[in-house]
């Protein structure tokens, strides 16, 4: 899929893409964080058929639902100089099947990784118990083998290793 990016002076940046069926969609990213979703009229890329305005937070939520991939953010200054252990941050996205479920349900699915903390709303819960209930927006701080961290990341999104 090709995405066209066009600077919009005084506004921000506009992105346009075409679906496999030929429908033109756009996203206008305003400098203040607002996002406008735009559907263009069929066969006329200059005519807006419909638009929807989202706040920055709403846009993030929709993006997580459309592309439910947990990104592994490595915490480089905490990692050892060894390939056998890594420390990473794993977000609980809006699409996660574990939103509202206890941590025990997630960690039981993957061996070789430990949840050492959960960050929620800027507060850190160190060594959370297995009864800790996960919520969308939480960030799990985990340590373990890189492959196990990747497996846990996939489980957080897909409910399977």
C-alpha cells in the first residue's frame, strides 16, 4: 500500500492512501495533536465525502485497534551486557484480550520472562502480584530471554504465544 504524505502549511501533515478496492482515505495530523479522518468521494480525490475529528488520545486508541501490535521498547540502560537477558517495556493496548484480566493469566502463557513492574498513569507498581488486574494503557516492565519477551508481547495482543 502506498501512503502519500503532504505538508499542510499552518495546519500539519496530510496522509492519503487507497484501499485495495480503490477507496481513498486520508488522515490530517494537526500540529496540536488533533486528527481528522477523511473519506474522499469515489473517483474524485479532491472532494471530501465524510470526515471525523479525533483527539490525540482517541486517534491513539483507534490506531491500537486497527494495528494491534505490542511494541517492545528495550530499556537499554537496564540491560546487562549479555544476550541471555533483556529488559523491555510492553504496553497493554486497547486490543489486548488481557485488558481487565489478572496478570496471572498472561504470565502463565510464557516461560522465561518475569514481570518486574507495571506502570499505570505514571505510577509504578513494583513486583506486582499475580492478582494484579491489567488495564489498557498499562506498561509491563519485563525481564527475560529476548525470545520469551517477544512471545509475551504476542500473547498480550493475540492471546496465544
